[in-house]
């Protein structure tokens, strides 16, 4: 297989770091984005990867990361929108958005759109990391995307992961005809640092007790991301769809994930939130 250029966000740890190592070992060129410069260097340096530190809680840093990628790559074969988090405390970012939705959705929406011309020209595959939280807890209320009425950790997380699925559908409806593919996937319940800092009791129970031994490894989650990146549209998977950790469509998906009108409304609002023209 010819060398590909793959961009991975959330590459400082967990699934993103594991995917970077696997892809680099195979000979792909990987460009890594992560919040912690120190942790990112620990991943990038041993595999000879290029990296850029950016905190997706700040949209200016997202813009800087996209500019860095454009400077370093004239084609992008694959983009893994893997950055994300779950937060115990309610917070509105300096950009005016509820933190969970910004870090998990708006930032990736902006990052992808700022690279869109390169992605389309490259006929790239985009994989958005979603979660079981999308169908277990997600219910997007377009009138309250900032959770001003009541903030619940898992609801905010589920909403943002559902947004990742709707974003893949939006990309497909707009750009699949130009050769772009986008898939959302739940990579598995992964044993990593994700979720360990939240104050949510259920997340603590899962990630900080012996129950963590029941979780999958980051390498397993990385394999699911790579399955999408290696795949062929309409053969391996269908662009715009959401797959579980077994690489299968859900039998009982969240009913909102197939709502085309909601996907369009969320696209419009996301564009407004990050300062992009709606037609972008």
C-alpha cells in the first residue's frame, strides 16, 4: 500500500496514540494533534511523527492546528476526529459554548471544515469517534445546546457524541458526491485515561475500580478506527453511517441519528458557533 498521510486528533493518549503507532509502523505518515505537548511528544518522537499541541477548548488553537496541517500536508488521505472528553463541571468556554459540546463536536467541525478543500481533493476518509453514550444518553435539543436549563454530565456527553454521528451524515450529504467519505464509529469501551478525571459516579466506577479490567484496550479501539481508514465505501462500510465496536450498524439506534433535518440544523448552528459560513 502506498504511504498515506493520516491526521489524528486526540493523539496524546489512548486510542489516538495507539492508532498513531500502528499506522506509523505500517509506513503511513501521521500528523498528530493533542492537548498536552509533553504527552504528544512522548507519542510522536519514538515513531518519527509530526505533531502540534492544541487545546480544543479554545477555537483559536483549533484554527492554529488546521493552519499547521495545511503547511505540512498537500494531501490528507484520512482524518480521525478522535479528540474528546467528559467533564464533571459545567463551563462555558471563552468562545461562548458549553465545554463538552465544543471539545467533542464544534472543535472537530471547525478543524474539518478548515481542511475541507484538501480533504475533498484527496478523496479522504473521515472517521468521527462516537460512543455508546450517543444512543444511551443523547437527545439533542436545538434550543438548549449549551445545557443552560440543567447540566447533566452524561447527557452533555451523549449529546456531543450524537453530534459526531450527525456531522458524519452532514459531510456525506454535502460532499460524498465529490469523493469524500465520513463514518462515525464507537471504538469500544476503552481502558485509558479518558473519564478518570470526571466527577460522575458511574464513570468513576467504570474507570477507577477493578471494573476497568472489563474494558477493551486502546489498541482494540485503534483497530476499529483503522478499519474505517483502510476501508472502501459501499464495500467495507457505508459513508454517513454509524457503527458499533463490532463494526456493525446498531439494531436500535438513537432515533435522532437518522434525522436529516436535525443534521442540517446542527450543521447550520455549528457553523454559526465557530464563525464559518453556513454553506461551508
